[in-house]
């Protein structure tokens, strides 16, 4: 028996039966799929009269009287910024680029003969349009190839870092340096390309624990609005860095951003899980230890040893002869 619209329908012998409110008798419907005019009139009369009541309580989808409502976790979800990457994978990406930051800072320190500190400041998901709109114009915007992965990623370095870095490479001291608001010249672009080549080496080394990727510079632009490597609504991972040139107050301090589209790293997402990351790290550590030990076995080492020490007078020293101990 099924209740619908306050009317009771009954099935018997594979046919539907409906009660008549006047006589109380039930009669079969004329067609199993369609109601005729008399069926409709009978339904309307039964509903209007209220003689037939539905005793079944309607299903409750949500109730404000639920006892455990305080334990329900409610989180805000922004449909404009869908999270397609899990928290574990985001932590892995942050850890991976912390290694890149240390390597890039060490290589730049040796290149410009000054202390350079690079650290990860943020790691978040956003759309490509939001990333582009957050960048200044002009800036040092670089497109990077990452074979064997398809597509491109991009890196942006703030002018607050670029011009003090170029000044240092050209022999300046960065004292009272006024950062101009203009694109890089040809000479400045070539100097920055040498610095970015160091970053590509550090980025390749940092990703080697996940996949062997040969990062390289594809092009350099000054206006990021003219570059569209993915659709504006595509989800990207933005890794933000803070770069500090020197240790004195007034030295160059700025930001660097690495934008990685989701469709580029989608083939290696499974390798970015925490479990796979630690397993790969342990395997790489063991291989490195074996390589170091095997090379040390054939190494030549110069050893100097002092067997004993004593003190003597100058007269005794003058009387020493061959064979004296």
C-alpha cells in the first residue's frame, strides 16, 4: 500500500485499485500508466473532502532538533577555488620546495659572493587568473619547460629582488638603490637568466626524489597579463618564497612565486602522497650511502701521526748521533 497526496492506493493482482469515497468500494484503474477523467475526479474529491488521511509521517531530510548538531563539522567551500589536491600532497609539495629554497639560496650565495636566504612563505591552491592578478607589472616573469611532463610552469621574481641582484652582479653595493618601474634591459635579462639557471638546477635536484624532471627556461616576459599557459579558471598550486639579499638592514628583500598548474603535475600526484614520499626518500638515502661507501673504499688518504713528544736542552740536541732514540 502506498500513500500519495492523502489518497490510499492499493495493488492487487498486479493492478492498481482506488477507493470511491461515496460507496467505499474499490475499483481498478482503467490503464496501468494513465488516469482517465473519472479517476482524476475521484482523486480530487477524496483530497478535498479530507476523509482519507495519510497516517505516514513525511521523511525528514534535515532536522534542527538533531541531538548531535554540535558535533557536526561545517566548513566553508568556495566553488571558485576548488581544492583538487589533498592536504598530504600539499605538505609534500611544500617540503619538496623547502629543499629547493635551500639549494637555490646556497647556489646564489656562491654566485654573487654574498649571503642569500630563500625560504618558503606559503603554499596554496588558487585559479590561474587569481595568480596573474596578484603579480606586479612590469616584473620578471619566466616560463619553464618541465619534460617529460606536459605543459609549462611559471616563476615570477619581484623587482625588489631583481634590481638589487643585478646591481650586485655589476659591482654595485645596493646602497640607496632606487628600484625603477620598467622592464629589464637586454643585459639585465641575460644576467637574470644566469641566476635562473642556478634555480633550474636546484629545482631539478629537489624533484629528483619524485621524478626525474629536466627543468629549463623557455621564455622571459615583463607583463604577466600577456601570458596564458592554462585557462583562467584552471586550478594551480602557488608556492610563495621570500628572498633576502645580505644580512644588513636595507638589503634587498622581496618575493618569488612558483606557479604549477594542476594538469601539469597530475601524472605524478600519486607519487606525492606522504607514504610514497617517505619510501622514495629512504630508498634514495640508502642508494646515496652505498655510493659514498663504494667511492671511499678506493680513496687515497694522506695520514700524519705523532708517535711521541719530549723536551730536551740545546746541548743534548747538539750531541745527538745517528741511531739515537
